[in-house]
């Protein structure tokens, strides 16, 4: 698992050289081989009891808090993936189940 994270970290050096979608595809391939489960922030907040409009309003601000915590912890930005939001393809940060403790800590900070 650590080796997969190191490989993903190495992808950071290719930012600006390869397009983001290519980096996302390479990261996804690494994660699939390592059997690392993605952790979706909207699902995380839903587990915490957020629903409907409150959930939709919260994902963006919570995501910024998680991204800052990730950068502080690892020293680089999380890999981005692309999802469809309101009919538009948008880049979003991708997190893994192994980041759950970091995300839990960010959640506590975000609530305070």
C-alpha cells in the first residue's frame, strides 16, 4: 500500500507535463492494483448525518478543509479525478479509505 502511495506521489511531478485526466487515469490504475478503496467526501458527510441541501452546501467547504489538511500532512496536493456535476465535467480531489483518519480530523476542525 505504501508503494502505491509513493507511486501516486511521483505522479505529482508530472503535473503540467501530462494533462490532469491522464494523471487521474494513472492514479486510478495504481489504486486498482493496490486494492485501495476511494473515499468520497459526500458519502463521508452523509455518514455523519448530512442530507439534501445541507449536504450539497457543505461538500465544497469541507473539501477545501480536507485538501488543506492533506497538503499539510503529505506535502503535496491530492490527485484529482473528474466527475460530472450539474452536467459539467469538473476536477475534484481524490481521497482513499486510508485517508479516513486525516478526513475525520479535518471534519472535527471544520465543525469548530
